[in-house]
C-alpha cells in the first residue's frame, strides 16, 4: 500500500520535540515499511531533527507570531466561521492538501491524526483514497455536524476502546465505524535491567511525563513523602517538562512552583525534560512508576513503557489506562490519596508483591510490541 500519514498541526515528527502521536507514527511506519509498504509523512517541522523513518514532507502551520496582524485576524475569523478547530487552520489545510496533490503516485490510504475536520478536505483532494481519522484523545470539534467527515472517512481508528466508546457517544456514531488500534511499546528499547527482580534497599520511584496537574506528579510526590515519614527508604525522580512555558522556564508556571515545594519536601530528583532517546534508560533505573492521571487518559503509552522496563506501575483507574495496564498495574482512583499511599505501601513493604508486579508488567508489555500494533493497523487499513 501507498500510505500517507498527516500529522496534527501542533506536533513535530521529532525525537526531540515530538510527543506521543509522533512516537506512534514513527513506530508503525517503521514496521509498515518492513512489510513492504510505502509510507509518507506530512508534518510541521522546527529546528529539531525529524525521525529518519518514512518519507518526510514538511508542511506549514504558522503560529500567531509568524503571521502579520491583518492576515492573522482574518485567518482566526475564518476558522471560527468555518468551525475549524485551530485558529490559523487555513494555512495548514492549504499546505497539506497541496502536498497531497503533488504526491505521485497518489496514496491509496491517508491517515490524519486527531483531526475531525481534515477528512472532508482530504476526500476532495484525493477522492479515490481510503481515509482514516486516528484519534488519540477525547477529540472535540467546532463542527456543527460531522456528516461530511463521516461520509469521507472509511473508519475511525482509536488508541483504545475507551476513546472509541467516548467518540461514538459524543457524536452519535455507529460503533461499526470504529477500529481499535491500541498503542504499543518498543521492546528493543524498553527492557528491564538484568537485576530488576532482585531485592532493593532503596526503592526508586518515578513520575515521567508532562508537568501538568492532570498528570498527577504532585500526588506521587505527596505519596512518597508520606511513606518516608513512615520510615520507608524510598526516593522519587520526576522527569518531564512543560509544553507552554518552554524547558528551563518551569518556575514561571504556578503548578510547577507548587510541585517543586512537594518535590523538595520528598527530596526528589528533578530530571527536567528527557528526550525520547534517553527515556528507556531513565525508566529502567527505577522500580515503581506512577501514572496517576486525574483526567481520562486516552491510553497511557508511558504505562506500557514502564512495565516493559521492569517497573511495577501504580495507575489511575480512568480512561484508557486500565486497558494499557491490562491487569498488570495497581489501579487506583487518583482522588483517593489514601488508596494511592496504600498501594505504594504494599509494594514498599512486601518484596514478593513488588517482584510479582514487576514480572507481570513485563509479561503484559510483551504482548504489545509495535510489530503487533502495525499488524493490527495493516489489517484495519485493508478492510
């Protein structure tokens, strides 16, 4: 198949500045190419390197400061009138549709990410292509009706059954229109350290992810501090940066300032933003990973990566996280702080429980390689 992935207008296809969608795209592209498919990626770019996987074609999606005042106001007004979901969507739309038309031969399959507007325009540009919208979030839209989107779309792909169910309910869509293609994990990069099941004197715990109240790093810091006060030999590392304030400017963020006080109280190591190449080694050094999202996490790629790395996972019971954990994580309501502490205390006080949860996590992750995900995706794109 000739496949074209259309990245979102706000995500870079980069190991430095890309996020979860870029990771998913790169990993499935790698395996689709290995299976003989031709894969092109249309994506915005910045000064950072792009993943060297697939044929990458830059598209334009200028930000507010890159557009002169009058065109910017006109573009924002047009977006509102058209029901588009980004204020300057016209630039991105024109750029990626032109790029699609210039592809020769034309793609047989086009997949856009987290975009309920694009499919109708893609259909107009490449009418013979099969079009899929791959949703990795509870995707909202300003569109008054999704009739044109549904008509243009062969199927909606979702990263979890939770997102499929949420989207079908939200927009009154038939469940038959959905195909679940769950996220996976790179089992070559993410693997346990050789002695991961051996008893430890100092229990090393980790939060890794975006520094955001929805992700719950403050819950982790408070739970670790509580066990320290009970006399447990336990440490916390926090790895992650901010999206909107930039790395190195964390103290400008009110939530980070509060989190910093909690980290200091727990004697936590703040590792800052960790780029994708350094994530596996960072996780591997730890014994327990916290994934305590207060919001409905669509899937929770970090949960799989932590389990593959030999960590026991204490996870929120919301959204798609129970699917990601697959019975191997310790689920808890993130608003139940005593419950979080109790699960952490169980792992800290019972070496057998810690060992069993680590082993169960590794076995769970082994069922979700990116090769497996790509095979599921390949089947979905051919149906």
